[in-house]
C-alpha cells in the first residue's frame, strides 16, 4: 500500500501553492461507493468507469451516475493492486501499481483482450485522442502509442520551474491534462506540450463535503463529460461524487 511517509518525503521536494486561482462552483452531488479505493475514473456514453486499488480488492467497474450503482464489474487477481484506466475505441486499458503489468479489456463487457508490460510503477491514465497518457508517481508523464502501448515520449511537469512530484489520477479536459497530486487537495492543469502547470484547482471544500476522515481518503478521481462540459470529482473511500462547473 502506498505509504504516508513516501508522501511526506515527496512534499519536501515540492509543495503546491497556498492558493489556487481557477474558480469553480458545485453543481450537484451523487452517491459513490464508500468502500471504493478509487484509482481511475472516466466518463463515457452516459456512465462512469472506475478502477479501485488494494491487493485482493481491486476491480474495474461501470457505474450508473445517478445512484452510484455498479452495473458491471471485473475483479482483478488478488495479487494485483489496480490503478488507472482509460478507454480507447472499443477497449478499456488498465494499469497495476508495482507489477509493471497492464491489461486490455473489451469496453462493452470487460472481457480480457490482452496485456502489456511497462517499466516502473503504474498510477493514472487518460487519452487526448492521439495518445494514451500515463503517470507513474513521479513528475513525468508518458505518452504511449494507443495501439501498441509502447512509450513514445515523456514530459516533465513543473510549477514555476520546479518538478511536481506524485502525479496521480489523470483526465484530459479542454486541451489540458488535469492531474490529482497524491495527498494534495489541488488539481494541476497541465500544458501537454511543455509540462508547465497552467493553474491549480483547489478541491479542499469537496474533501470537507465528502466527510471523510481516513488519512488515505484523498481526492483521486477526475472525469470529464466533453459533450456537456461537466467535470466530476471524487476520492478514495468518498461516499459522494461531485459535479462541478469549472471556470475557463
């Protein structure tokens, strides 16, 4: 399990700004499985797709937005700690934390299609329509070929010239990469060309509204409905998922 000590050590190398400038308003809250250790999240064709972590508890699931009901589920082998997920065409791609093992599933029914390997750790996934984008817990983001899943290039994410470590769950929003930073309440808005952080979104009020007290119950889950310009936010063990409207 990812440890608080690692997060504290990482914080010595980088601290997010005290203030975040991107305004947002709360639109609505929805039920969310409070037992879900959320590692990945995306929105597709009216439903949420979510992955959960922890050995022996990891799965990928399709979730009905209005009531948080799990309507489709695939359990990972107990040895795997599930991490990020993303859709590409008719496939769903998922990562594991420390096994260097990724999986490809049919999006329609989560039937296994294949697997792939990668160096280092697996954390978050998103896609920009041309590449799969992967985080590994560092300040770097990897751009993968969506067909072969081979790494093509990397960018280093920086804020005022300093590397932003612990990049976690990812989402591609309005031409930007948005990233949760592990153990932070602020979401980084990243320029995909340069890696520079454009601005920050502070979701600390949502952490409070979720009513969570577990130290592991951090903000980790961003999903974007591009058709209706809706942003959804949740976290590990959160009993709620929030729809917010973010200023441009």
